[in-house]
C-alpha cells in the first residue's frame, strides 16, 4: 500500500504512540503533525496558541497536512482537531486512509493524567485547559464526533495496549489490500 495512513482521534487517544508502533510493524516512516509544527514554528503548541491564537495554529496545521500528504508510505499522527476542517478531511481522503482511534472521555482523562505524572507538563494541550477537565473533554469530543466518523475505520482503544491497537489496524489494512 503506497497510500498514507492518518491516525485521528482526541488528545490522549494514542495517535502518537500507536503511530510509532504501527510504523515499526509496517516498516513505514512515522510523522507526528504536532511535532512537525513545533519544528517549523520553533515554538511549542501551547506557545503558538498563546502568542498567535487558535486560528493561526489551525492554518499552520492545514498547511503542514497538505505538505505531508504529498509524500507516500507514511503513518501520520494528526492533531485532535485536524478532521474538524473539511479541507483537512479531503486532503487525507485523497492521499490515504483515515483511522479514528476512538477512546472514551474517562480513558482520555486517565491517560492525560498519567502523562502529567510522567512528564510534569500540565498544559501542553491548550484546548483542554479547564477546571472540570472531564466535562471539557466530553464537550469537545461530542463536538468532533461527526468529523471523526468520516474515517475509513474506527478502532476502539479503551483497555487495549498500544501493540494490540497497532496490530488491529495492521490486520484491517492488510485485508483491505486483498
């Protein structure tokens, strides 16, 4: 398969970790759009949000996705808001297949809390800063459901290891090639 594989889903759904595992499993290059944006902008995502605003960030994100989509054989971890923009969905559909890593709000919050404990970084996801994080996650997730549903496949990640999710995606991709 020469097409790209785009992993979408909410923050904490495992796009980056599953993407790296899938990349290894399939022998394809892994690209994390958020890390690419940080390299290009020479700022962290929170700094971009704080200094330039969300609209600027989304424009950079769309531009970055378009540049990545020209390449082939990539496993791409998208930002959680990428599929909200129909232009981004069209870009991904025209250059590969979209896999939604579907995760419950409770699991998302649990994973983000574990990440906080491991890294000490609390606000690296500007869209999630809130006094009631679970409610904020539920609200944002609900607002993005229709965008995420446009994926070619949905893989539930709750209570599954990174390896199990990557293997499930790989099995589906192999069966589509036949």
